[in-house]
C-alpha cells in the first residue's frame, strides 16, 4: 500500500501525541510540553519530552525521536502499516485507496501545491508592478508596510478574466480549476476566479500555499472572496496564519483568534504574532481543537459589533461539549464598532495588550448572554433562564466540569435574584 505524504500529515495532525504516549507512559506538564522518564532507556531524571505543537517526542538522554507513527513502531513494536491503521481508526479516518491510485493521487497533490506556489509568486509580482499601484495605495492607507506585505506574501490579481490562466497554462485548465484558481462554467471557457483584488495566500501548518483570500479593490461584492474547498484546502479545518502563529504562541504563552486575515496581519505588524483567524465562517470544532493544542485557554477577540458578538457566542456553544479541566475559552471584547486592526491603529499596541490581560471567562460570557436574552420579571421568565443555563451545562461531556458549571450557575442565580446562599447538595 502506498500512502501519500498528505495523508500521513493529516493523520499526524489529527493525533494528539501526548494523549497517545500517556496511555503507556506517565507524563508531567512542563510549560508547553510534557516530560517523563524515557521509555526507551533506564533513567531516574526525566529527559524525555513530548511536544504536541510540533508533533514529536525527543529524549535528550538516548536521542530517541519521532512522531506518532514512529512511537507505534518503535515503542509498541508494530509494523508500519499496522501502526498507521491503528492510528487511522483512533482518528476516525479511512485508509486511502491502494497502490497505483494512491501514488497517482499523491503526485497530483504535488502538482496542485506547485500551481498554488506559482500563483502566489505571480500575484506578488503584479503587486509590485504598474498594475498594482492602486492595491499598494490600499495597503498604505491601512498602514501595512512593505515589509509586512512581503512577510505575508501579499499580492494583486489584475481585473482580467484570463491573465492568471495564461501565466499558468502549463498546468492545464482542469488542474487550475481543481486548485480553485479558475472558475468553470458550462459551455464557457474557464476564467480567473480572483479579479481586481488584493491577494493574501492562505498556508497550511507547514507554510505551503493551499488557498487564497482576495479583498476587492474599490467598490464591489463580495468584499472578501476565499478559495473554494479543494483537495488542499478545507476551510473548516484551516486557521489563517497557523504556520507563523505556532512559534509565536509558544513564546507568548497564548493564542488569539480574531475574525479576519487583515486583523491578523495588522496585529502581527503591531507585535502580536500569535494571532490566527477562521476563514469566513464561525469557528468550527476542528479549529477550536487546534487552538487548544497551542494554549489551554485561547483568547477569542471578535469585532465589537453585533455580528462579531454573535460569532463569539456560537464559538462558546461549540466549545462547551469539549471542555476539560484546565481547558476553556476566554473572550476579549473590543469597543463597539471596532476591530483589532482599528484598535491598534487608533490607540496603539498597549491598548490592545490591556484588553488581553483582562479577558472574560467562558462561564461569564454564557451567563451574560442568557441574562440579556429577555426580561426576568416573572417566575416563569426566571425559570426559563434557569432551564437555559441548565441545558448549556448539560452539554458538557466531562462530569467534573459539568458539575462545576451547574454549581456556578446556581450561585449566580441566587446572587442575581437576591437569594441567600444555599448549600450545594450533589445528587446521585
């Protein structure tokens, strides 16, 4: 059986290495990593470290080093293919098709990656040329420096239906359509998807371009246009700037999720490199899980308008079933009508840092949202609030966290309605 590098990368990304190793080795938390006495050689002082962000383990004593698959083969003694099959089953994935078809698929994916990289280079060249002058003016007005634009690979797509298609014609229309660079319409020639837009490459965790986001220059709809889902790009599993933010998050000890890529770029320029963003959708369970692999309590900093706050509460509801001891979310509320980009430009990085230092815990955000949902003047309305809070707490899978939420909501209800404290009597 031939397994593509893309499949193995996805398998590693879906496997929590510390959870796998902890099944047979006692791990201790050590900052952003875990440590233990090495299972590959006898030692009394722990020198074996597990890093979930990087997806590998390493022993500074004997030099043992590897990823989840290597752990299964070296420590469990499984053949390679059996190790992969066991991890695939645990991750809820399916084994790919065998032999020739799998090899052809891997080769095809390689071609898609190359097409995306060539497109990214072409967009960068257009931004620096004569036709990119208006796009450069947009960047200047937004305070984005040339150095920042280069760092994030920003480019420009001319308002043309065929210039990119001609530039990448050696790949052929079918591959460019599959990569999301061309639009295919029945009985018509395929044409460029991105036209007259400031282009921002979207990269995977390894830094490879897998999609693009395009912001319209001047007037037009939609204001932001993202690549469609492709064999390389699944927007529900992708976080913008993940490749750069991983290292910055380890250094800062936190990860910040904002609404859009322009917010990420502005924050990075202001010194906050640990910011990521979903891509045009509310945070998914997959994206929240990825945030938790970088920080136990990610900071969600969405826009201060009504839409931004609705997105925040949707993320809160999606996270609830997956909470664990020490693993939660916190919320940074911006001034009404402002996004992170506006704030750092208007008031400077210090103002944003001050908000990050005093985030709102998840339980407080849920409480405030339900209390503000309607009047609480009658017994029936108050009973409705109690029922809603109980239902929210009931979605939490971990029994200890669920119990704490039930007790916290009960205490807040008593305080809010002027009742005396009650002794908590657990049931069952």
